[in-house]
C-alpha cells in the first residue's frame, strides 16, 4: 500500500455486545494500518478515546458495520494526496438494497448540496484539523457526527466528497422498521439544525 495510506489510523467505535466489526476487520487486512476498536459507552466518547490512542497523522472513522472495498482505498489514497487539509467523506450505499436505497440516495444528495454527511459516510481527516474542530461533542445524546461537521465548517475546513460508495448495513432499518427509523432520523436532524446549536 502507499505511504499515504500507511499514515492512517482507523478508529472503529463499538457499541456494547456488538460484533459487526469482524467483517470490517477482514476488509482492512490488506491495508496494514493501525486499527483501533474503541468502546467507551457512547459513540462520541469511543471516537475521541480512539483518537487519543492513535499514532498516525490521518484519522479514518468507520462504523462497525461498514464494508471497505479496494476501490474505496484507491480513491481515499488519491483524495488524501490531492487535498490533505479537508474533511473527506464517501458516498453512502446500503448492502441490502430495498427501501434503504432511498435513504442512501437522500443522504448523498444532502451531503453534496449542503455539505452535511453523517458518520456512516466514513470521515477521514488529519489529526491537526480534528484537534482544531475540538473532537466529537460528548454532551449530546445523538448527532455527534453532524455537529462535528458543522463545527468543521465554522472553522473554515472544507469538505471533500470521495466519489466512491462506502457500503454499510441496513440492519437498523430492518430491526426498527424503515418508516419509523426514517422519520426518527429526520426529526433528530431538524432538532440538531436549530440555530442555537
């Protein structure tokens, strides 16, 4: 792998009793990167704790149920080589297809038009910029990824879309129901986008 990719620390936040990351670890074996699996009770705390343990200048945040392809790695390498000082993110796709495909399309449109990707888009950023942002906010019950992006934009950090689909699982939509979870996510986003935040 390239020297750029060898400078990445991959941080995977893990919920209690979760094992979805095992397939992701298999995907990442060719990369030979520093991989930190972190479980600190909340996703934001897990992400920040993972950064504290990381040793490399680039930080790549992946959800436990993400799947990384060879194409993802090539496109990430090129993005970091061209624009290191940006908050990089991938397009989103769901493995299972179905109605969740509509959610992925909506998320990708939102990200392109408004620069508002969520954490399942696979953020990658330098440690220097991460520290400038101040890390993930740990005082919120949800939406730490969206608030992280908003703070990055306030700090003048540009976002860079990587034209490659990062796949993830739609298991939560199957577990909680597509309509119910979709409406919940929209309600949460509207609350987080209030001006006082």
